[in-house]
């Protein structure tokens, strides 16, 4: 499969470099051996303990409003992070500082911060669609997070990528990055992770199918989707669902060309679709035949 340029190529190179630099590092996300390992592990264990406490802790409450409340002022919002989460972040950061190539702390930090980043993204996304009422001013930007924790999407993507680099055989950080990046619309990062998944899941059509679905529905790249679906068909040539996906893309592209009166292009796309339609009597097959009939009528005029 030809490699695509962009963040995926950078991530692949980083993973390869990390694998070459590791000297017999244990697989499965285990802590690497070497200077700083004991201290890093101790910090990591503390972070895990605080993260577990955070799961059971109540949500933060807003600070008391000023008295008297200024006219038109919004009441103060609750802090983003629980005190237990702040402690966990601190220990994971210390673990990373003590042992930067330990993938466990990078992954744990990303997993802790990711839900907060998703929540912020959803709020910002909603605000972008919401127009202020006539006569009302645009609301001011949110108050900076008192903890000072950076939970921006870029930081979390970097943490996931560091976890991926630190363990060249693990699938969990790759899967987690795909899910997160799609949620917060970090498209380049999601594609890079999908490329990495293709490399790590051997002799299976599944990663190619997921990559193809991503290219079709998220990146809106039908040609890129076809490329991945064809790779999937190498491993499962008679898979009707995948063949139908490829046929549908070719039919849609042919229909678009037909609507623009680009009949030669439409004919070429429909000819490709024929190769993947397994049931000529299906709705897909009948749709294809209808377009082919229309083209014959145009040529016969």
C-alpha cells in the first residue's frame, strides 16, 4: 500500500525510530528498563491511584458567586478538573519527565485528558453554530482553567503518538488515538493512526475497511476509500459488503459525471462499477443498468 504524506508519515517514522532505539524493551506497554525506570514507575503508579480515586470522586462544584452579583454577570463555572485528576496529571507528567520513552504514562495522561478535550470541543462546536440574539453581545471567552492544565487536542494527540512510538506492537494507543482524533476533528492525526493500524494488524481486511470508511465518510475522498477497500478485498476477495461499497462509489461518481454531461467519464466509472456488482437484480445493479441504458440512448441519437 503506497504511503500517504502528512502526519501519518511522520508518525510512522517516529514509531520506526523508537523501535530501533529500544534495546529489548518489553512489549505490551511494559515499563522500559534503564535509568529512571524505578522512579518513573513509582510516579506512574501514583498517577494511576489518583486517577482511580477521581473516578469515584464527585464532580467539582462552582465557587461561590460574588456578592452582590454584578448585573448581567454569569455565575462562576465549576472547575474543569477534580482535585484527584489534577494530582493524577501531576504524577503522570513526573513519570514522563523521569522516563520519556515509557509509553504507559503517555497513554494514561492522554486517556485522562481526552474526555475533557472532547467536552470542550463539543461546547465550542455548539457555540460556533449559535448566533447571538439581536442586540446581545457575543459572550466572552471562557475563564482560563484554574489548574493551568493544558487539555487541548494537540497535546493529547502528541501524548497518544508518544505512547504509540514507545510500544511499536500495541494496538490500544492506536485505537484510542483514532477514536479521539475523529471526535475532535483532528483528521490528519486520525489518518496517521489508521495507517499505523494497517501496519500493526497483519493479514486482515479489517484495518483497510476502517481506513476506507474513514476516507469515504470523514475525509470525503472516494478515490482514497476505493484504494483501501481494494486492499481489503485482497484478503477477502468475495466479500459482498466490501464489493458493494466499491460499486456504490463508482456509481455515485458516474452519476455525478452524468449530471454534468461528462458522458465519457460517466461511462468509465460505470464500467468500473460493473466489476464489483455481484447481483445485477439488486437495487444497486438495477441503478447501474439504468444509467448504462441512458448512456446507450445518448450515443444512439
